[in-house]
């Protein structure tokens, strides 16, 4: 089973990737920055050999319709964080992308509306980790000890890595283009 976690930037995608990488589950973090073509996804996701695979990446928004076509039984998780809080967090790191965040927030609305039957929506401030686990790794038991250890973990991306990803990917987001090269 494959799940794609969609969110605005700075919305716990790193923490989610850590949380969902345990036992029968593996979760990639920010995979879209590491691949040139979406056609690479089946090979990459299949390479981990676990029954449950997820991709936790705000970049999923840019290709979600194509990802759903490629993985028609996938599940989606939408993590909702207040756009103004995301904007403030990004401004501290030197990014001013308010208009782009508004577009991405509309994309999250669209995903929740159009794909409602396959979407679990979670609130950033009160992230329900048990619901997340049950949705992405159904039929398995959550490790409560590990969850209690992770609940206090604050995963942060290095600002230099964030800047490189944004500078590489933001022009496509602004023009609503694709982050990926055209498939041949």
C-alpha cells in the first residue's frame, strides 16, 4: 500500500517520515527533490520491499494528479497548517512566497474535495499520530513506546538544504508547472 502525504512546507513532513519508517513501513522524505522523472517512482518505492510505503513531501502537491494515476489505489494524507504560520516560519529562513502558499493551500482544498474518499486530513497543531498510522499502515499495531519518544522530537531541515530545494523547485510552483522533466 502506498500513501502520499501532502502539506504546505514546514508542516512536519520530516517528523511524519521518521514516524512512518518503522517495522512494516518505510516513508521517504522529500523524494521529489531527488528524482528527475515521475516514472522513477515505481522503481524507487518498490525498492524498499516493505508492504507499506509512503512519501512525505510538500512537493507531492505539484504532481498529485499524476501520482494518483500512477498509483490508483494510493491513500492521501493532507496535513493542514495555518498558512500565515507557514509564511512566518519561511520568512525567518529568508523566503517570501506568500502568493505561492495561497496557491498551494488552494491545491490542498482541491485534493480534500476531489479525492475525499482516499484522504485523511490532519491538523498540524494537534497531529493525530495514531490516526496517521492506522491510515498509512492499516491492520498493524503502533509502537506506543516509540511514539512517546517521537512526540517530543522536533525534526528540522537544514536551512541551506531548504533554500536549495526552494530555489530549484519554486519557479515550477509559481507557474503551476511540473517539478519533473517531461516524460519521453
